[in-house]
């Protein structure tokens, strides 16, 4: 599967998870997603609120001749706030309790594995949480969907924090939390810019 197609699939599944639209029988997963969505909303609201306050302060201080400089400073602050937000979101994800973390990783694997024969690379921090027994359970679920269910831990640890990397003979796809969060960054930056500058994307 082409990398572009895989990224589109990741984005689609992430959007479905945020909306919390899942079938009955997956109440635990819904609870996890709802909690993550609530935390992300709180972080986002705080960023927007701080951005509004800083933008208002700068507008009061700025003169016509200093308008361009003011916008540069506000933009710099927005970038800093956004980076802080993503760092905090990543920390929250990688520090989920083991049960919740396993549920998130399991759901990602079930949605992103395309043949069922891939090798899974994990971070050094996840060796105890994502082990052979965990992969066996995922393989069982994959078989129920008609896939081969022959996932294996690669044995090589990836330089990532949270999530995983899927590897075949020809393709390696980074499904780490950092990479997934980066795909959301442009959209969130546009929303904050709309608050700061009245811009509509």
C-alpha cells in the first residue's frame, strides 16, 4: 500500500476515534478515546485562551508603525504555545496506564495492519507493555477479520516515543505518536491563527 494511502487511512481512523463513533461492545475503547479527546480539548482551549490574551495585549500596545513587528511576536508566541501543546499531548499519550495504552496500540494495529504479516518495531520504553503475548492477542483479532494474523515483534527497537513502526520487506511506516500528532499540527495552527489574526483558512 502506498505511503500516501496509509497516511490517509491513519487520518480517517483518527477522525473516527475523535468523534467517538464506535460500535457497541467497544465501551472501554470509547471511554479511552473520550478521555483523550477531553484532555486534548482542554489543552487546545487553554492555548486559544492564552493566544487571545496575548493578541489583545499586543494590540493595545502596538502603534500603526509597529503592526508588522507585533504580528511577528504574536506568531512566535503562537508557535511556542503550539509546540508546548504537542509536547504535553505526547507525554500524556506515552504515560497512559498500561491497560489504556495497550488498548490504544491494539486499536491502531487492527486499523493499520494491511496484510497481517508485518513486523512491529516498538520503542525501548514499551518492551514490557508490548510483548509477544500482546502481539498474539492482536493476531487472534486479525484472523477474525480475514487477515493472516502473523504479526511479529521485529526484535529491533525503534527510536520513537510511543506507537510503533510497521515493517515489511519493502516498506516501513512510522505510526509513532509523534508522527501522528504532527499530521494534526497544521490544522490546529490554522485555528489559532484565525483567533490571533482573524484569518480564515
